[in-house]
C-alpha cells in the first residue's frame, strides 16, 4: 500500500478574490478567459466585502426516502432538490463620496435587478489579476435591493450595504482560466 497523501492546507486568510463580471462578458462559464474576468467592466469587490456576514456559496440538498417494499429491512434514500444560495453581500459604503469615486464604486455598480457572473478565486493573490492557469468558480447571479445600513453601532461600526443575491443557474466547479 502506498503512503497516505497529506497535502498542505492553503490559508484562506487574505487569499481569495470576489469579482463581479457583467452578464454576457464571460461567454462560456466552463471556460472563462483571463481577459473576460479582468474585463474593464468587471469589479473586484474583495476589498469592499466584510468578512462578518458574507458567507459565500452554500447548498442544501433534500434527502428523499424511497418507498419501502414489504421485504425491505432498511430504508433507502435518494437525493432530491438542491438549493444553492449565496449569502447577502455586505459591503462598505462611503455615503458622502461622489458617485463616480472608487469609494462608492460597489454601491453604484451593484444595482438591483442587474445580472452578473460572480467569480470566486480561492487561494489567489488579492493584489494580482486573475491569470491563465488560475482556477475560479463562476456563479451566475441577480442582485436584490440595496439596503443602506451599518456594521454595528459602536466604535467599530461602519456604514455598509446589505444586498440579497439570487443564483440564476448552476455554478461551475473550480475551472481553469484560459490564457487570452
């Protein structure tokens, strides 16, 4: 028997990217290119998102009991409907900044009703563009209303936006980004 494999863990701390790309820029979500993900209309929202509150992608699959036969001594199951969700986006808001400023870019870009491909780059350098050979997950989304709020009322509170996100199609698995 071969020795067990024990790969090193990869820290998520500061090593992930979240980018919104307008719908239609990524032509094939299973084969995105670096030019599509880094398109000038895309917005890297990693620096806007708060750690507390945004929990990324989750899914819940129902388990369905199969009809038991008279001779069966156990209950078999199958898998039913899978519901995929993305936690609400909670991102910084600089309420007195000009609409065209970097400080307000997420607020003025992520408008209710718009559709985007939310690109998640786990393990990627937060300061570098996504490159060919990197692996990303592409999640097709639509955005709900923006609710201006705060992250808290005490001295640690900041002005923020909470926004619901709906997944509009099946997200990809981690797929390799093609060189443009």
